[in-house]
């Protein structure tokens, strides 16, 4: 199906969309297929092979435990943090996995086969699931790739998936693949970028379903922040990174009781940190468009709702309208990155995650602040242009350093990009399409050490403990 706003913004668990959400989703699909095949009661053996980046940083990203949950039949968009803790504790205590929720198998994290130096042709985030009977005969086997943002692709179905994508896009009322096409649609129809996205979403949902769905997405973002602000102490994983969001909130509430505009950046920083600290804890977040970049869009949307001109007099309905317009516009820009380049840190570095999110947020902010389609495209271009070459080098393979602070920095960068674009008339030298192609090519040329393998950069130059 054509990539839509609800594909780019989906509810899942931390700490990584490509290394946690995607593998859990792939494992759940495999379990469902096995259940439907009629061979489930014959299963006596299970093997899971992880390749490339999944193997290299899987422990820090929760890949192995996510796969165990997926094999039990849990889906990332439905499972709650309490269920995660309960099932993982049970598996650890008993050493037994409930395959597809019904067949007990002695299996755990230590049984997975890690192949960090083997990269399969399609993508570095590869995984193979194999089940066999008591004679060792293979009953079912499948290889999946987690290609960023929680999206998965099955080996052997890549061409079919692309064909289906192309066909489904042609069924949209106003299809687009490039920013130039998107701007052309805006000009010919007299619509904004968010409105173009809304028209396309209406091909599969009612107006009410779209509105309610996007407001639900934002409510999960708000819940994520609220949950994070109640947590204290150190983040899990051994790096001894201290949670800062609760203390920052307490200080801000003392120093800025009346929401003085001069404190806008401190509040934006707080929201970004809170979301990504919750993500690092394995909590419930919204991929936006990935988990590693999940704090940027909520932080910039918070700015739009609290610090944009006129919002101090806005009604609740007005605020809801801003949320819907913001997410639709961000989604339209996200489609450009997903279809022309990549949002996977393991494929193109952090420019594909934080860079894409910053670009999406910048364009969305420009639109809700009254920008023309040309100004919106300019804002998105500015934000990505100044994230080009951003590496993904998490210390210890954990989505903590530099990831958490990086979201706050990129959120502020998105706000500045929107403001710069709004001070112009929309004309500019470098197009968004040119920047997206450059990002893709930069990612292709980037050493694998800097693409979510924890084999270069800060990951090797900073002592973990």
C-alpha cells in the first residue's frame, strides 16, 4: 500500500523502530504464518539468525527481547509496557517461550545466532526465522528486513512490494513521489501540502477517522511525556545516564510560571528529552518517523501549540486543528524521504532518522504558522541540508548517547528552519528533492562504522563505564 501518515506515525515501544518495533513485527508475522500453516503443533526446534546491524547493536536496542515477544504473538502497536515486563520476566524465569502463544519451547536471548559481519544484500537489518520438527525437518522459514520506522520487507517480495506501492499510489486522488510533484499538486489544486495529504488519506479513511486517528497519535505523544516526567534515576543499559526531564520540568515550573516566550527553547528541550528518555526505557512511544527521532515532532508541535502567534487565544478545537494540520504536513514530507531515500539509521546514518524528523517538523511548523507550500518546502529543505552527513554511532548500542540530546538540538533546528523560510518568499537555491537525493547518496557512501553498528565514532571513543 502507498505510504500514509499512519504508517509514518505508529504506536510502538522503545528503544528503536528499526531494531525493536520492526523485528517484533516480523517475528509476529512469522508466528501468525506458522499458526495458519497447520504445522504449529509439530514444532520442536526454533532458530533465529540476526545479521548486520541487528546483530551488532541488538542487545542495546532490545532486538532480541522484542523478537521473543513477537514470536509469542505480540504486536508492537498493541502491547503495553506492563505486558512487556511481565512476559520477559516469565521467559527469563522459565527459560521457555510460548511460540505463537501456545507451544512451549525452551528458547531465550542466548539461543539467537548473531552474525554482525554478515550483511544480506537487501538491507543491513536482516533476520531469518526457522522452525523444524523433532526429526530436524524444516517446517517453515522466512527472512525479513527491518528497513526503518518499523517497516518490514520479506525477502523475495521486494519487487512485488514496490509494484504494489506504485499501483496503490496511482489509486490515490493526488499521488506524488517528489517535492516537485507535491508542489505541482498544490499549485494546480490551490491546496496546501497538508490538504493534499488529507485528500489522499481520505481514499482509505473517513474525515472523522483521520482526525480522530491523528488526535489519538498526539495523545500517545502526550502520555509518553507525562509518563517520562514521573520517572527518576538512571536509564537502563549500564551507561548510567541520568534522567534529566523530571528535574528540568520542576525547575521550569518555578522559573516560568506564566509561560514567558523567552523560555520556548527550554520547554522544547524538555519535551524532546522526556520523549527520548521514555523511548530509551523501552516505553510506549510514537515512531515519528522512527523511535530514535521520536522526540523531535512532539517537541516542535508543542512549540506550535504554546508559542506560535495567536495560540494563547486558541480554543480546544483550534488546537486540535493545528495538531491535525501539523501531522498531515509532516507526513507528506515524510513520504518523500521514505520513497526517495531512507529513514533507517542502519542504512543512511542518523541523517535518515533525526534529519528526516527535523525536516518533517520544520515543514509542518511552517504550514501551521501560515506558510505557503513553497515556504513549507523551503523549511523542510533547510532543516535537512544542515543535518546532512549525520552519523549514527550510539555508545554501547544504546539509544541514549548521543541520541537523546540530538533530538532536542534537531527540534530547535527545525523551529529555526521554519522561521527562516517564513521570512523568505519561498524561492531558494537548493530544492528539497536535491537535498533528499544528496542524503541518500551520502548515506550510501558513509562507512558502515557510522551506520548503527557501534563500531565507530562516539561508540568507540567514549569509555562505556
